[in-house]
C-alpha cells in the first residue's frame, strides 16, 4: 500500500473535522441556545474552524503528493472535499471512499 504521510494526515484530519462538526451541531449549539452557554460554541467553533482549514489545505497537499502517483486527483476533487466538509457526516463518507481507493492502490 503506497501512501504518503500527507495523505494519511489528511484522512486523520478529516475524521477529526467531522467529529468536531458533529460536536458543534449536537452539543455546543444546544448548550448555547437551551442552556445559555455561548462559550461552548466559541470553543468548539474555533477548534472546528482550525480543523476545517487544515482539512482543505491537506486535501490540496495530498492531491499533489508525489508519493501517491496513481492517486493523483483532478482539481474537481477539491470540490468533493469541500462539499464533504460542510455536510454533517460528509467527511466520514469521503473517508470510507478513500479507504476503498487506498486498498486498490
């Protein structure tokens, strides 16, 4: 299985980004609106924002990674990563697809 470090880091960041988005939607936002704790959204939202940016940057870097020559993706693949990152369970679906593609390499 020929993968590079950037690709592996991209996949791990995708899982972390997906988890942070779910925590933001299902825990932090209800705490803000139903328990009056806006600090929950501030903290989780900041973490999610950092992970979101890291996810997109690593997607670009993994796409161009020279170690994974067979895995070279078109620029349109970035749109798929972006759409996956703004859907609540999108990163997990994309991760499942990437895992299958990685096995085929």
